[in-house]
C-alpha cells in the first residue's frame, strides 16, 4: 500500500470517526432528554399520589357536609313526633282528669 492510499484511508476513517462522534453526541442528548422525562414523570406520579390522598379526604368531608341537612331534618322530625305524642298524652290525661 502506498502512502497516498494510506492517507486516503486515514482520511476516510477520520470522516467516519467524526460521523460516529456526532451520532454518539446525538444519542447522549437523547439519553439525557429521556432521563429528564423519566424524572419529571416520577415527580408527577408522586404529586398525583398526594393529590389522590387529598381528594379522598375532601370526598369524606363533602359526604359529611351532604349528610348534615339529613341529620338536622331527622332531628326536627323526631322532636316533632315527641311533641305530638306528648300533646296527645297530655290531652288524654286531661280528659281522664289527671
């Protein structure tokens, strides 16, 4: 092999090495981007778990608030029944003469 042939092959190899370095840099950039994306997804998952716990707590509080008027209505009806029963008993006792 002559010096010129060696020089040509060496130049071809240098071009190939430059091309491979460029491709390797591109792969490294993509790997870094994927790593950042994975980290962001992990953070989002953690925040979503925290939000899920908060939503569960809020759901319990809302259900308690929704049940409150029903409890009040039950209390009012209960007292009204006691009042009616007491009035009827008082009426009958007054009729009997006690």
